[in-house]
C-alpha cells in the first residue's frame, strides 16, 4: 500500500479538527508531515489545533490513549526532514528513537527526528504540544541531535524551566502568533531550544567536552594558518568546516571568546613579535600589518595602540632601541 504525505502549505490563522474514531484521527492528524502508523485499543477520540509560523507548525493535541509509529518502511528520501519537539502538558508519554526510550511527565520535553524511525506511546488520555520545524532552520549539527533524541529534557530545572512554561503559553495563545511578531517569537523559541540542547549535551558525558576541545583546536589552527587573509571571519571558518556560524560562535563563547576577537588578538600577537624582531627591521610597519591581515594602515595603528598602549611605530622604536 502506498503512503501519501500530506504536504500542507503554510497558511495564516489557527485551524482545528476533531475525531471520534481512530480512522478519523488518521485523516486529520496521521500524515500531516510524514507518513505514520496510528494504533489504539478500543475507544478513541481526539482534537487538534495548529498554526503555521513561517516553515514551522505548532500543534496542540488532546487525545485518548494511542500509539504513533514512524517505521523504516514508511521513510522515503523524498519526505520532508523535520525535527519535532514534544512538550507533555497532561498525562504521560513514552518516546523511543535511536535505541533510547524515555518517559515524559507534564512539563518534560523531548526531541525526535522524522528522518529516522521513532515511536510515541500514550497509555492514557494525553494533552501535548508538538512543534515541527525543518532541520535546516535549526543551527545544531545533526550528529549532536542524534545524541539526545528520545531523552527526557526536564522542564523544571535549568533552561528547561524557562522553555517549558514559555512553550505552554505559546500553545495557549496560538491566535496571537501572527505576522512579524509571530516569526520573532518563533526564533526566540528556537534560540532557547538551541541553548537547551547544548546544556543537555554538556551534561550527558565528558566525551562531548573532549569533542568540543578537539573542534576548537581545529578551528584555532585554521585561523592561525589564514591570518594573512583579510577576509578571514566566522562565516569563512564555518563554511570550511561545514558547520553553522551560530555553532562556531557558541563554541568560542564557551571559552569566553568571540571569533572576531580571537582572530584580531592572534594577528596583533604576530605583529607585536615582528615589530620587536631586529631581523624584521627592514620591513615597514605597513608591510608587517598587511602580512598579518591588516590591509588598512590607519585602522591597524588605531587597534594596535588600543591594545598595547602605543602606536606601532613608537612601540617598535622602543623595543628595538632597548
């Protein structure tokens, strides 16, 4: 039997539907993003409210006990690739993916990936909020997402204590999420979710910390090798390493740095060394500045003086005189 994905174009306003049988539920909620199998034992009823904001759909679901299965046989390369965030509002739920399984209580959050098999099971009446968004709009590498799918992200501690009530409030006010304000709120949600993901990753194990240190060493080596390029910046580094600028900036922030600040500091360190070196005395200050990625002599003089307390020429004279 062929499975059909319902490709719904983004539309304004809040929409809703209800079902008094599992068959009706399959029609209104079953395959809204990707093909799914739905199952229930005995009586079933449910209701659903949703709203599109940009490319993201926020959905409120209230339903009887049921199961949702995204099996390998249902997955196609042509299916849209989404992440889903599920916030448990009432009742409990079980989320399983990537060999993990977790129980969600009210306030808890879980992430799962529609491009791989997953299972949701609700053993009693449930109310939850589901946010489905394209993987491309979320600036967290998929390799890291895979580490925390189907893991309980508690809604009562840390960043979870911020995002859980925020998401609950969002679901209760779908009618208000219109226009530019709705898009800005959605971006805030994604930023909070990014922070939540990285906070969870840092707590999971020391491997992530070591992995991060290895990445930082690679980025710093790349920077040192390209200091002479005036165009060296966060965007160039991110593209070279196939990561997002936001992720790169996050790693540097974890060390109390900024990408641009680190590049500037490394350039100034090399300029300081060369200006202090008698063997470089035949080179002009401008030549040394250009060698390390400062093509504008006036700009270089200004930031050098701000950093070392002397203009580069005076600094050089003092060092070489000594």
